[in-house]
C-alpha cells in the first residue's frame, strides 16, 4: 500500500477527538438552555440598607424599595442592613408595617451593624431573625418625650382654646405612642424576650452578645452570614446579591439633643441649616450628641475678624466664639 496517501480511516485517537469536539460544540448550543432551566425566578437576595436617623424621607425610600421587591419575582429573600439610632414615631411605624408586609411573603433577616435602637428596632422587629455583631447595640424600646408640666396652671383635656397648649392631652398622646411601641414589640418578639413587659419598656440598650441571651436578637453573625441564612430559608441554590440604598439623597437630618429636647438639623444650603424640634421620638438618647444650645445664625451676625494668616480670631462681645469654618459662612451654633 502506498505511503503517499493520507489514511481516511478513523483510528481510536481520532474517535476520541471527534467525540470531544462534538461535545464542545453541543455544549455551546445547549449550555444556555441548561442554565436557564436550573436558574429559578427567585434567585436574588435583596439587601436594603437603612442608615441614619429615621424620618419621613427614609420611610418613603424604605417603603418604596420593599414594595418594588415584593413585586419582583426574581427576589426570593430580603436582608435589612441597619445602622440607626431611631427617630420619628410615625416614620418608624411606617417602616415597621412595610417590613411586616414583606416578611409575610418571603424570608426577611435583619443584620444590625453598629446600632438599631428605638425606632430602628421598631422597624426591624417583624424580621424572621435579627443578626447582630458582638459589639452591636440594640433595644431602647420606649418613647423619648418631654415630661408634662407639673406646676399650676395645667390645662385640661379640652376647651374653647383647643388650638392652645394642653399638657394633659399631650401627655396622654405620648403615653399612647409609648404603649403602641411596646405592644408591637411584645406581639413580634414576646416569645423571645427573656423578661417581662415592664422590663422591656425600660428602654435599656444591650450589646449584641447580651441581646442574643435576653431575646432582643437571635444570632451573632455578620452581614454575609445573614445573607446566607436568608438564601437558605428561601431555598435558593446559586443566588446573587442586590444591594439597595435608601435615604442617601433625601436630606437626612443630623440629630442633636439639648437638656430639654431633641432637634433635627437639616443642612439644606451651604452655610445655613433649619433646626426643627422633635417633641416625641423613638430614639436612643445616648446615641445623639449633646449640646448646650442650638440656634440659627448668619455669618453677618458673628463679628469675626480674620487674622493675618487667614484664620478667624475671637468673636466680638455680641457674637459666639469662633469654633468652626461653618461659623464664618453661617450655620448652626451648638
């Protein structure tokens, strides 16, 4: 037989090569269909970040994000990444209702970073589990509000001047807000709390390790562990994580407290800020910086002379002492 002609016979080696090539080509065509068949519609864990003081703007964002999540078939579970000292009662309850509704349709796990206290704790209570770090702070179940005036005269509950001050009615409303908070917490976690209602209502704050022991939290774990738990509860195989930010573009306030009240400072314009009292709040008081006074002022009110090096000197007798660059342009004095 001539050795100058190439053999067309299929040797065992060629058979193997042909099979491998065919399998590779078939894989290119079939693989997307196989992936699509095994990739369930609920393959996403949504992480909703809730950070900063609780107010209506943050509640708007949280409600909107959770509503979108409930309407998205690709989301199988939710993790609330929380770091907040609390805030306004109405906003806290709105967030609580949104989390409660979401937890009725899918697993919801709360993951506390530095803090979730007062109104923040209220908002996350309907979660299936609360994960904390050992140094996280949770609790402060109660209402922060000024006590009623006890010296005469004290207004009655109603009357012709219903638009005027009414200490008795105000105190009753504050008590209703406080009872609403505690009632909701007992309904959500009454079986987990290792203490009676009266002690729960003392507004104490607990570190993560203690919170797991007394029922204010469920597990010590990181954000990633909370995400894994949420995916496990939703029986997800391969899943992706979709992080959703809330409240970052809505002008969240800075909270400050004086000896008599908590105020919210909204820095709307460079050099100026609006200061609004918060007469009743679900907030952990120790997490709010204390100042002696808070007042609004403009740069023209300060009487500040610049030094030769461009820095400000002492204020005049009628103006506050210089302490920050903001004082030169106008802002909030504390």
